[in-house]
């Protein structure tokens, strides 16, 4: 509710001195005192509301004045109005806030909520919020509190269960259950006291087991510690936190769901009473992000990394262990003739087969990429520089065997270069490219036609 009554960010506050509270016994008015002006200005401004309980809330959402003898007494001055509202009412409060923040002076809005009053009971009330930012005596929002005539059904904390757990009234539960945003209300110990229909549908759990396990019981084991630490931190210090969580699959083989979870601690009288968790299912969004990243980093034909990603990997390896890094530059000889004679479909099929050979001949940790056309690169690490030469020989032999089996006139020239101090990815690629051309010239010189 603090956003409902806070107005604009630049709203001028009722002049006050922190920590000083005064009360007019004749009117029941409590307000934050100070040197900014006489209190009768405030009384005059609220003259039409003296017959009911009323609040003045400043631009930060804190109560600066309490008028009358309603559910919220003088001890609430300096606290946030939102802290006295039941968590189930939060969505309605936020909806009104969105309207209030766009309103002009003079605007009025209403919302029905339950307030945790000074006497410790819950009261059904209607809050009438009025924008009075233009009133020099208020410069904020007034909130008139109309009590429904009796305390919330049953007196103190209706529906209270073990550990002070409270269930919302049936009509409020019905309303909260209809909200499409998945919402859970957790006790400070993490047990679920309320779960709306959207949350149950998302989690694929019934209310009873979820109430027993809490949120930590339905998330992936790798995320449970983060949830427990978040609940512990908010339970002690309050505040708000957002994180991504993976939910357990509802059945074997089901897709893992990913949610962005926002945890908000709700306090009463300075003590955290509940933690409201709202969940946004981002499974499809994350899958699309992952696919976009894959498309941006991989060659669409072979599935190998593209040139940009190869250079990225090289840069990372050169930073961490430059003395162990080697690069192989693979160029196919005769590939253009295959394309010209047999067509591009056969050429594409051959490139895929060669990519598979390169991947099969490398070790775990080696990175294979397609630089473009018929050129490939392999990033490898080894303390022995001769290992790269051995890998180059094995690749040339394997591609020669493929050429024989496919009866296609293609071979490979492989150049190897080891990293030197101060090398950049481009430096290593350039030297490996030069080594590849030197190998190509050497092989060409051995052909009978070259003699």
C-alpha cells in the first residue's frame, strides 16, 4: 500500500523531526512533530474527515499522522501502512497504487483490506485514498479508514493455525486464488500458509503437501540452499530479493520449469510476520534465450562453434594457461571440386562428416570450431608441443580414409601453432594459418605432377 499512498517521487513531505511524536488528546491526533509549521493547518486540512479515522502518509509511504481512534493507533506513526495490511491483500493494493501514482491532486480511490490493528486483531476496513499533494498542510495522501463494523470474523487472527499461521477469509482467499500471478504466503520458517490457484498449477502440487514441504521442497535440490538462505535473511532483516529457481518436475519426463521468484518480507510492529513470494514462469523465455545464444555461437550446418566463439575460447585459455595452449588450423584440399562436380548437398554432407571426425579425434576439453567455408580450428591444451603435431597427423589420416570410402578427392592440410607470451587470439590464428599453408605447400611439392 505504500506505493498507493506515496504519490510522486518528488512529493514534498510534511515537515517533521525524526523520532518526535505528539498527540492532541482532544482529537486523538498523533503526528510526527517538528518545526515546519503549526499543527492546526493539518487539522484544518482534515476538517471534513474528523468524524472518521484518518491517516496522513508521506512520500515514502510512512504514516506521519493518525487522526481519530480507529484500528491504527498513535504507535503506528513512523511505520509503513503496507506493513499493517494482510499479505493476501497485496495485489489489490498494488492495483490501486498504479492508478494513484498517475493521478492528479484531488483524485480518490478505495480498496477493501484487512488491517492488523494496534490491539493485535485483524479488522475489515475500507481505505479511501485521496491525492492531496497540492495541499500545503499535507503534501501527501490522506487515507480515511472505514471499519466494517466488527473485527475480522472470529477475533484475533481468524483461522490461526500452528506457529501463528493465518488463513485468509473465504472471500479473500477466493479473490486471491483468482489472481493469475502465482503467489505464496510463507511463514518466517518457510512453511506455506497460503497458495493461490496459479501457484498450485505452476508447481503441480496440492496445497497440503506444499504446506508441509514449503517452497524449498518443490525446487531443484541445487536451488534449495539459496531459498533457505533467502528466507532466513528476510525473516531476520526483512527486505526484498529476486532470484531464478528451477522447480522439480511434476512427473517423470516432464519439462523442468524455471521461474523468477520475488520474495517480499511483510512486517507487523517491526517483526517479520510473513514472506510473500510471487512467481513468474520464464521457462519458455529462458529456452528461447538459450536457443538464441546457441544460434549466435554455433555454425548452423555442423553445430560446431563459429569463428567468434573460437576466438572467445582462445582469449579465455590464453588468460588462464597460455603456456599450454595450442591451435590447429584445418583446411580441406579439393573441396571446391567436390562442390562443383557433385553439388552443394554432397559438399554440405561432407563438411558434417568431417566435423564429426574432428570432434571424435579430439580429447575432452578440446574445442572444435568452423571458421568458415572449408576451414576448421581446434583449440587444445597440452604441456607437450608435440601433442598438437600428433593430433594433426591423426586428423589428416582420418580425412584421407573418409576420402577413400566416399570416393571423393578431398584431403586436409593441418597447421599447428603453440601460444607465446603476449599472444592474442588473432596472433595465434595467424601463425596457425601460416603453418597450414606451409604444410599445404609441402604436400603439393610431393605430388607427382609437381615434379
